[in-house]
């Protein structure tokens, strides 16, 4: 049976979000759990956050500060877990707040699961800073992010993949699969800045390595949905990035041939033509043009455009192993 209260290391990458980070740290420290540490991986170019963290939490030995000159989410998470002391490595984002029983819930899930469970993911509750726009389609809530698979501890839904704002893994599993693939993951100002998906690909590799993934409803993270992200342009840009990331993950998993890339381009070009036809029809009927259905169609258009652009990029310049720029 797994240890009742295993040492848990929490990795929090951060970049230029000082105030949200401090609130995130406080929410983790509010957990009443006997053995844990918080590893902050700072991707800022100066030491302002380091000085503030040391000034506020200088007496808390549970907080570890690391600095990285590489502004890449996957690289930062790798730096964090490789420096961690814990048998369990939990991940969250610097703008999220965790529930008071967050650490305990993860320990409970690993204890109750079978010995070979490698990963546990929790519930993500979006917190809207302004009223939810009427045009925002629920089908795309996972991009907020938002995730709720029901109550209790159970196998993670096959049709979904965990999101890095709220999941935990055994250290031994991370060592087994090599951690996050740095060819994926959002980068600040890099040439592959639109490629995310390092968390999705990590979960795919966990499953392929034979380690079950569980869902723990009690491991709750509250993620703010700020006002500037609740506009149509940002929503469509986010769906475009989702399309880019989808092709990038497929290519990292198995390098796509020219024939496969052309197949993606051909299929999604047809989808774009189809949705273009629907747009023209909807503009004749203004009420329909402002509906959630219209925005869902626009989102699928943006997604397909992202697939096409990334497929064309990969045809002429494949991602290299170890690339994080």
C-alpha cells in the first residue's frame, strides 16, 4: 500500500506575474499537510520576484526558488521536478488558487489507487472576473480551462487528457518517461510560441508506458478567467493555437510524412471552405451571427487554420529534438 502522507513537491512555473504568484503560494501554504515543498521556477529576466518571495517567506523552508533564463513552460516544469525532493510531484500555474485539501486529496488518490497508478488529475473550476459572455460556447470550456468529471476517485475519462494547472505524478513515472518534451510548451517570444500541449503529450506517454491515470474530484484548483480573455479575438486565437498544438503533438509522437501532412492540409482546407459557407449564410441572419453556434463554427474555422499553418511549417522545418526556443 502507498504511504499515507508521501512527501509532495509542488512545481509552479512563473513569468512576470508577481501578485498572482504570491496568492498562489499562499493558497498552497493554507493546506494542512505534513510533508511538502513549493518549487517556484521563475522565468523573469530580473530578480524582482525572488527578492519579494525571500522577503515575505524567508522563514519558510518549504519554499524553493529557481531561476531559468529559458522562457519555456515545459523546460521550467522539468527544472522544477528534477530539483524536487518529493515522491509525488504536483503541478499548478502561477495564476491559480488551490483548495485547502488539495495536497491531501492527491495523497489520498495515490494511496487508494493501485500500485502502478502513475498520474492523478483534479477538478478545474473557472472563476469569471466578468459575467460569462453569452456567445461563449460550452463545448470549448476546456480552453478556459475548465474540467469536471464528476464525483470521487475514478479512472480519468478516456476521451480527455489532464491539464497541467492541476495534476500530479509519481516521481518514478516522470523519470521513466523523461519528463515534459521541450519541443512542446508555450514559449515567450520564441519561433514556436503558439505550440502548447506538453501536458497532453505527457499524459499520452504516461498511458502508453502502462501507468493508469486517475481523476480525483477533491483535488480542486480555481483558475481565473480574466476579462481580456473573454473577447472574440482572444477566443479565436486560442482555438488557432489549439490547432497548431494538435499537429505538433502528432508530429512529436510520430514524425509526419509529407503525405500525412498533405492529408491534414487537404482535410482541414475542406473544413474551412465548409465553415466559410456557413459564415456567409449566417451573416444574412444577424441574430444567428451572434449566437454561440456561430462562435463555435468560427472556433472550428480557427482550429483548422492552425492545423494547416502548422502542417505547412512542419513540411519545411521540422521540430528538432530538444528544441525549446
